[in-house]
């Protein structure tokens, strides 16, 4: 394993990488003089990661473990209310620290739990999936789903620190790694053509991304967020593929075979590449290249839905304004553009081209 590097993301938010990350966390906890620590985990991270974390942290203030079921359904108001109740019964106070140990569901839910309890407790994210390492655990978006709208309720609040331990990836199922890889490909598409090239030469079916690649994705995301933490404008570029992707993901959650977030976003990016050709002057050769990359990596991923069901969710997307459906698109590989109004007819046409319509 490589030496950990303490990496300042902004004046509040620290990211520690690698094997010494937990010793930095230990020092951070000691300095914070917390009254108690609440670990938010799912059944997998409870069994596979928490024992290692607790052993590494050694003596701690009073600790409580809040375990929720793995899976996107857990990001719900019902689960959140239960967690608020348990925190209250266990007398979490303003001096408590929340540590979220898990994938994107845990960091989104746990961040929202911490950010709302007693108007906001400090929290630390320890992402255990690739998706959470390169995306969900950093950037300060926390939240839960409401009905079939993804992240409809939430807040912007940075974690105090993030511990990225790439070794956790070795234990992940292949499809989980591939799901996180979709967000890395997105980072190349919206901001860095060189990185895109590097990623498409990487064999994600055979290897897990390196620490350098993870750092690169985090740095791209952070550069965007530094300009626009609350997503008034430029941050929306990080949402490429997500208008369609979230609609697909939400509807798939209502079926017996839900897609992983990154799988749905991959389908979203294919569809939004069609829209980028029409609305953002993306060239035909680049559009072909993008689609062939996704179609190769995610060749077994498909989803069918009715146009009206997808449109209902798309119409509720956070980036829209009034009746105007606004998308993040790409003008060329390495450059995204935000707030592009798109017609309903063209969205349906793009969904047809991606073979999503039942
Ligand atoms: O951090 C952001 O901003 C993003 O849009 C990154 C997305 O990859 C991520 O999935 C995010 O949680 C989506 O947020 P939402 O606002 O579309 O719910």
C-alpha cells in the first residue's frame, strides 16, 4: 500500500488517502474531544469494514453503531425518521461525531442525518465503494429520495474529512466497481479529454482503478465545486447523464431487478450524448466514440420503460426551471455545458435511439 497523503480539499474538508488515513482520523477524533461517536453502516460494512476501523482507531469515546439495510431503498424518509429517533434515544448531542462507513447510500443518508440532527453535527465519510470514493463522499451533497425522485430532500454540507482507502475496492463485486467507473468516465467527458483517453484504455473488467485515477476524479469534481458549492450554475456540469439516468434508476428501483446507480447513469450518458449532438454541437465521431465505450463496458445493462413514466420523473428533475426541461450536455469530449433547454419530443427520440422505450 502507498503512503497516505494528507490532502486539503478546501478550508474545512480534508481527504486522507491510503493506509495512514485512519491514524489521521484517530488524531482528528482526539483533537475534537467528542462526547460520542455514531457509526452509520449497512450489514456489509458492519461485518467487513467496521471491525478493522475500530481496531485501527483504538480508544474512543462512547460509540454507537446505527446499522441500516444495504440498498437504495434505505435512502428514505422512513429510515431517516428511525435514525433520528435512535440518535435521540441514545442521547446524541451537539458534541457527537457521525462517521459514515459505506457506499453512496450510507454517505448520502448519514450526511443528511448528521446535517439535520440538532441543526447539524460534524461528520466524516469513509467511502467503501468506488462510486462513493470518486463521487458521493465528497462535494457536500447529502440527501434522501422522495417517492420516485432521487435526492429530492437534502442539504449541502461538507464532511469534516473523508478517508479514501482504495484497498477496500478489492473486496467489491465487479459490477459495483463498474458502476463507480461510470462516474469517472463522466469526469473525463465533462472536464478532461486526456483523462477520458486514459480511462477508455483501462480494462475495468480486469482491474480496479488506481489511487492516482481516484485522486484525479476527486480533483476534477473538487475543481468544479470550488466555483459553485450550492449548484447555482457551473456545478450542474457534474450532472451529465443524470436527468435521464436518475429517471431510469428510479423506475428500475420499482422492479425486481434494480440497476446500480452507475449503470443507470451510463444509459443516461448514452441518451444525453444523442441530445448533445442535437443541442450542443457534439461532433458525430465523438458521439460515436462515447456511445461505443459505454455500450462495450455496460453491454449487459438494459432497461425498458414507458415514455410517459420516464417523462414524469424527468419533469421533476432539480435542474429544470418551470416547464423548461434543462439538461447538462457536452459540446466535445472534455467540455460540459449547463442549462440547455431541450424539447420533450427530442428527449423521447433520444430515449428511442438508446432503446429504452417499451
Ligand atoms: O456532486 C454533484 O453535484 C453531482 O451532480 C454528482 C452526481 O454524480 C451525484 O450523483 C449527485 O448526487 C447527484 O445529485 P443530484 O443533485 O442530481 O441529486
